[in-house]
């Protein structure tokens, strides 16, 4: 019978029955033990009241209230942590740490005997491990037997060849010592006197006084006799101290000596180091007979030498001999006197790279400059002036000198004046002198600077310091020259000097060249150093051949943080050995660097926050803020103007946009992304700053100066595209009662000294143009600067007084991510100009040119290939007549080729204007700089709790948006005006802008109307004037009026001009991808013109097995006129000026970054393209197609044939089939 079903017991019911059956128990509150003291609530209320009192009458929104409570919680937690740390620290004081072991001993297997004994003694004092330490501390050792000294009978058996000579009644003590005593006891005669054995000496001619050296019981160089070494003497097997008869130190147990030997074996320090040094000194000591004395193997050389010295004294006393000198020191002193040479001149300091020349070629003439007392007093305080004698003697004695001086040493302004006062440049404009020294100084002192603003500002400063001789100082930069017959010191850019080298290779107008700021390693600086290293040698050879006409040239290379190894170890650069290096002291005043605790990605927002707090809390003094570009400067400038009271004389920011980067349309970032909030959406511009002690501690600089609360700000921008007149404003003193804040790029990093700067704010980044030598793609990247650049930036604060540098990056990032030096520009730039210049000075191989840092071989090969396309060099690499003509033009070889092709077609005037516009970068203002965008847009909705300031800000934002819309509308109208002659050619758009703005009387107004950069347009006009002057010398029959008159072009003339333009960029052509039989770049049909993929003839991607298909494509730049065309209207072939690539970014879920963009110039047809490629390696002719027709013989009687052949364009890794054409042979 099956069992009766039993219902399953329900858990809840069972618990209920159990609870009813048991007596009721009181329930426990889990939070009963958690006591929340009232002190904490009181402290919270106190902090809340303190914060609200700082902004009385201000309404706080709900979101701000949450943030305030969060801040209070954080502050209370920090206070609790500090209290806990204090309690722990107080408890740690009561702990005895005497027996703690150091962490550095982790991993050691065993201690030395000394350490074990020391620890055992300490543990015994504390009563720890008594049993285990007793065996180590209390060892029972047997006392060794003491053996007495043998008498003279045993001594007579030891050596039959040695005789003993005793003179006098006093005993002579031995000169040998081993360990803590002799190896064996002394041998005594019957009177108790020690018997001293002498070795037989060889007959040698003594060139110095006889040295009475006594060696006991052993051969030369040893304190041990044969018995001691071989163990034949029973009495000398073991010795434990002096005998009683010797009255010397006695040790009957031997424990001390044994312990000492064990300690010496286990611990290689202390006495061992001393013994090693003594061994070395003994090894270098020689006896009279020329043999050296070796040291004992146990490291007892010091004790041996001391005992030997004492024995010598006793022996001399017994013989009645009084030495006139210490004979033991004679060999060392003699060798020192033989090898002594005068110390080289202190100017040539570390690294020692060779002595100065023995003959000083100082000038006999000198110049006396009268300066005011204030200027003279300021000059004397400069470190480089204190080293004037060393610097000038180094320059006089060497053809090439390197001067290394840290920021603030004054080398830029003082070294040229030193050379002028020493006679260099003093004979300009005067009759030749018969003095040889004066001829060596005849010629100007040329000083190069990497930037125009530095050349002009330094020239003005030096002219001021020269006093009554300020007319001897001049400057020459592009489009601006102030050089006359009386000029002795000429400041110029390195590009100006390169042009002079092209026309006068020997630089006959100069007696000295000073290359300043060589550490920046620009392309022009590297080329100049390489050329001048050969020109210096050439001038020396010419001086020897014709001293009446030529004289030597001095080269001085100055830098602050230069990599000296690039110059001193470069045997190709300096064939006669490395030049001397003169070290100058560092900056005048100390600069304190303040690193940030965290490195934030949004450095522009962090910079605004830090500069704002610094202005409120720091004492008087100017601020220099380093940013990466113009857009960041204008953005920060506008925000600071809105946040603080400004002076009326400062400029206002006209354009601004978000975080700076390449001028690309795809630089738009998602407005919702705000990395500083860790993903929390918040757009409040008001932030609570200055309440955290950690944030404000960096601005406590321990000065007693009072801080003015209502100090105004005088904000000035400083970047390369700023007009020179506005750049010079940074040198003017700010208005009274205001603080100068200069927002600058890296142009203010070197050469410039802005007066009154005490605080530097460094973002640690810089925007640089990176050039891929393999693909030719250029990218504008914002990367970390180098440590040398960071030091340069910090030095700006220490030029006129003690300063502080606030860095927006942590010390860990500085040590980990910052390179030591900046990569030389020649490694990240195209080098076709360099290759052409090297070929122009008859260097057969560009790679053999003495570069300080050789450029990449791919870049050199690409540059030489381009010169072949332009017919500048032949197939064997030699320069052609066309190439020599191209060297006359101060522009890219591509533009020079366009000028040469324009002359036969009668389009020189328009080609010169077009080249002038193309040579100026960013002549037109891009759209994303016209339409302003707020960095932090307000997203809070209007609420009753909003303040009046918030409503006012929204009204201002609305007005700003309306003005921006009107400006954007005007911008599009201007673009239509510039594109009216050809809507598919960007080059003609630039030419139209040049023509419309070429009238100087209406230039500023037209530039503002057409959104053209005023400064860039003026530079283009000045470049045209320069090119017109050169063309007049090259092309006969041309006049200035013909070359500057720009009439309206006809259709045929525009076609010719486009063909001339394409001829200069024949290798930079792209074909639409669908013409190659391939699908779209992203697997879907393009919807906009900027999505239509193209392929370049010359590879624009890095070849590799993993190269994606989309990485091979290039796309039209959004700023091109072709971007407004329809997808079906895109041209088949496009000639482009350059390729660029922006950073990868995501907008609205669509990946728009990382694409390679081409900047179109013009469009061409297939037939025009084949004509352009004629005669180049890019055009390839195939085999005949069809029947070959035989034509009648020509006038020369040769057979002629005609047939159709296939033609194609072949690049590196690509081939375009261009159909067929009829060829005649």
C-alpha cells in the first residue's frame, strides 16, 4: 500500500509557529550603535553659512544646491581623514622602531657578520632571542700558542747570500707589515738587535740621489720572504703578534685580527676603499732601479707604507743620515712635475671638446660705446657680460665657437655688442686698412633669428643700448629692411641669410655670423650651419691665396638648451674637429615651477580657471599664458574680458571657436561631451573656486606684497599672424592699476623678453605641422612639448625678477611623456627647397651635405623625384639650367616653375599675383572661425530660481547668435563673389581675392568685407613686389607696370593659367575612384561632395598588408569650392596643393575624422594630364595596338612609322589606364 501523502512544510508558516511558541524578544535596531554626533551637523551648518556669506543675496538653483552639499560632504570627509591621520601619527610615536628592518634589505639571503652581531646585541638588550643569540655572542675560543723569536743560529740558516751590517748601538726596526703585524718575528742577534737583510742590487746608473730603502726578508716588491711564502720556516708558520722583547703591540688571542678579517671580507666598504686607493698609489711608485713595488694581496698597502716610512726614519737615525726631502714621495712628485701642463682657458668648459688655438687673432681696432648709466648698470648684471673676456678670446682664437647660455643670460643682445666693441664690423663704409687684424674684422656682424618679430625687437633693443652708435645697428626681414652703408650689426631672419648665400656664397660682406636660437633646429638654421661650416673653410683658403682681398669668417652658434652632441660628435659637419664650447651662466633670477596635481584633457577650460584664480590671489606682476593657436587665444581672451574689468586700450576678440586644432570642418566636437565632469552633464559657467585649500596652495608664494582686489586686466594676444604693430604692443607698459596678461603661442618662447612678466602659465602643448615623409600627408597635431621647451617657457618669468611658472600638467606626465628635446624641423617637413639649394651649390649628392641632423632618406628621395618632374635636375641628379633659374626665386620650386612657364604665354602679371597668394598660408579666413561658438553653452532651462545675471547672459547669447547668423550670411555672400570667375577652381578664387584687395587705399575695408586676412594680404602684396623685381632681372623687356597690371582674364587665358598651375603640381593629381572600377569608400553611395572618394597617383598611405581600403582614399576638403558641387558633378581629375589629415572624432554617432583631405587647386582633363606628364617617369607608353602604318620617308631620308599605343600613368603602387593615342616614330 503506498504511503499516505504528506504535505510539504511551508517555511513561512513554520517560522510563524516557532515565533508564537517562543517568548517575545525585543527587536534590535541595526543603527543603534551608529552614533551621529551633533558636532558634525553643527560643523556642516557652519560651513554652509560660511559659503553662503561669500555671495549674499544670490539665489541658488537646485542643481547648484546639490553641488554645494556635495562640496560640503567632501570637505567634512577631508577633515575627518586629517583627524584620523593625526591620531595614527600620535600612536606611532609610542612604538619602538629600533629593531625594525629596512625595506631595502628585502631579498637578502643573509646578513654580514657585523650586522648579525649588532642585531644580536640589540636583541639581548631588549630580552629577545636570548638562547639563539648566546651561541653567537659568547663563543669559546682556544688561545693560540705564542711562539718566541728564534736566535741568530736559525737566522744564519735562512739565507747564505745575505749579510748583516750593524752600525751604532740603537736597534733598527723593520719596514714590512702584514695584517696587524709582521708575517714572522724579527731575527735578533746576540745583543738583541734586529738583523736586517739586504738584497744585492744591480749596477745601474743613478740619475737621482741614492735612496736608502730597506727591504726585510724578501725580494723586491714583497714584504714576505721565501720562507713566508713557501712555508719552509717553522717559526714563521703562524704569528700572533710581537714578542715581549720587541716592545710592540701584542695580541695573544688573535680574536681581534680574526674578527677584523671576517668583517673586511663581508663588508666591502670603509677600510677596503682606503686600501684600494693606497694600492693604486703604491703601484705607481717606482724604485731607483726602475722596477715598481707591488702591494700585498690582502689590501694592507696603507699599513705597509706607514710601517715602511717609520722604519726608514729609524734606520736613518741609526746611520746618522738626515734626508733633505721625503724620498718616498719623490717618484710621485717627479712624475707629476713631468706631466704638468697649464690649465686650459676656463672659457672652454664642459664638455671639453678640444683646446683653443694657440694664436689669438684679435683685432687691433676697437670701438668705444657711450651708454647711459642705467643701461650700463643693467648690462653689468647680465651673466654673459661677466664672461666677456672668455667669450671674446674663444671667438678670436677659433673660427667656429659655440656659446651655450641658459635663458636670461643676455647672450642675444650682448654678444653682438661685445664683438662690435672688439673691432668686428668697425670698418664698414670706411677705407681699407693695411693692418692684418683690421682686415679680419672688416665686414658686418650678421645675427640671425628664427622669427621676424624676434629680429626686429632685438634690433631695437640693441640700438637702444648702443647709445650714440645706434645708427650702426640695422635689421632686415622679409619685406622690411633698415640696413645702410654704416650698418655694423645686422639682425635678420635665417631665410634672409640663405638668400644672400645663394647670391654670394662666400658672404664677402660679413666678418662674423652669429646664429642665435640654434636649439630650435629649424630647417633654415640647420642648412645655415651646414653651409657656414664649409664657407668658413673656404674663406680661410681664399685668405691664404689672396690676403689683400679676402679675410677669415667667424661663426658663432648660440643656444640656450642645444644638444651639443649633434654638433661635437658630427665629424661630417666639422671636419677639423669639434669647436670649443663656451658656457654662460643661467637665468638671472630664480623661477619656481608649480606642477598640477592632475592633468586635464580640457586644458583651455583649466587655463581659464587657473588664470582667473591667479589674477585674484597673486601679487602685482605680468602674466604670460602659453596656448597652442590663434583660436584658443581669442577664445580665452574673450572669456577673460567677460570675467574681469578690462582697460579701454586693449583689443577685443573678433573671432573665436572651441578648442584649437587643425582648421578643419570635422573639428566639430560633441557639445554634450565635457570631460571635466566625468560624464555628468552640466553647463553652469559659475563654479565654486578658491574654497579648497589644495587649489589655492599653489598661489601662496610667501610674499608680503599687498594684493589689489579691484585690479583691472590688460589682455594682449601674440601669435605669428598678428600684424607687427599689434605684436609690438606687448613691449609697452600697461596702464596704471592694471595687470598685463599676454596670451601667446610658442613665438614668445624664445628671443623675446616681455618686460614685467613674473608669472608664466604653461599648457604644456604646442600645435605643430607633422609631415609624413613616406606619404607626403601633413597633419596639424597638438602634442606635448619637450622638456627643453618647457624650461624655455619657464625662463620667461625670470628675466626681470624672481618668478613662478604654473604648469597645467603633473610631474609624472612631465617625466613620462615629455621628450628631452624637440624633434628637428628638418625631420618633419618637406625638403624640396633644401634639395634644390644643395644642388645649387654643386653638392653632387644631397645625402653628403653636412647636416647637423640628416633628413629622412624617404624625404630626400621624394624631394629629388619632384625636382626631376619639374626638370630642375637631370636623370643623373645634376642641376639643370631650369633648376639654377628656380634658385633665384624665394618661393617653393613649384611656384618658380609656374613663373618660368608663364613668360612665353604672356601671363606673367597674373601668375606672379597667383603665386604671391598661394605662398601665403591661410590667406582666406575659414568658415569655422567666422561663426562663433560658446565653449560652455548654457543648457539649464529658465526657472524662477535663476538670477538676473543668468537672464542677462542668455539675452547676450541670443544677441550674439543673431549677429553670428548675420556674419555667416555675409561670409557666404563673399565666397560667392570670390568664386564668380570659376566655381571649380580654388586657385582662381585666391587670385580674385588678390585682385579685389590689391588697392592699398581700400585694403583694410575690402579685406574685412571679403573675409581676407589683412596681414596676409599685405605680405602677399610685398611678395609680389619682390617677385616683380626678380622677374625684371630674369626676363628682358618687362616693366613694373606690365607686371602689376591685372586685367580681366578671358576664357582662353584662364584655361592657360590653370594649365600653368597644373604644370607646377603635375605629380599631385587625383582620380575619382569609380573611374578605376572600384566601389565607394564606405560601402554606400556618397551623399555629399566631401564624401566622394579619390585616389592619388603618388601613394598617400603607408603600404602594408593591413592597410584598409578606406585608408587609401582621399576626399575633398570642406573648405574647397568643390565641396558645394553635386555628387554627380564632381570632376574626374583634380590637381591638389597638399594633403592633410585631421584627428579622428565622432559627431552625432558618425565617424568624420581620420580621413585624408586634399586641398584642390584646379581641375584638368585627361588630355591635359597626358600633356603635363610628357617627358616624365609618370607617363608610360605600352605596345602598339593594331596595324603599324609605314609612312613615306622624311626629308632626312629616315623611315617613319605610325601606330596606336596604349598610354597609362604610373605612380608608386598605382597605374591609371588613360586609353590610347597615335604615336609617330
